[in-house]
């Protein structure tokens, strides 16, 4: 079964950058689409970005132009580069084995906390 482990979260000032990682195992990474979701404090989990097995990319409107998703087929890892971070980006970030844009799969990582604050 697919397993996902997120890392790279932390505290950053507004306007700063962070790169999150999602290590994937238990599945053929070369055929697996992966998405990032986030859950702000007191709110529901929401879609952030998705990358297909063939490197197709899609983003939520709130992060388009600031976030970039990529994947390394040697390290079986998906990355989320986040630039020009805003306080409203504060959330727990999760990766999931999504196959439909905007829809999560049936597996989640444990999440990594991102806090944007001065």
C-alpha cells in the first residue's frame, strides 16, 4: 500500500520561501499522480497542487504563480516550492495519492506544519 511522508515545514516570515517534500513508497512512483492539500487552522482541508506521473501540473488559484510542484523519479519524492508566502498560507500541508485534480486519494501522510508570521 502507498505510504507518504511529508517534511520541510517550519516558521517563515511573510514574503519568504519554503520547500516541502513528500517521500512516496509502496507504489510504482513512475505511474502515481500526487497532490498537495492543506488544512488551515479551524478550516477544512483544501486542494493546493497536483502533479501527474507524466509531469502534468495543476494549481489552485490561490497559489498559482507563487507555488511550484515537481517530482524526482530517482528519489521517489514530490516537492512543493512555496514562494512569496502569506499569512493565509499558514496550514498543515499533506500529500495524497490523488488521481483527479482537486480530489484526494485514499492515503495521506502525517502532514507538516507551515506557519507564516512576522
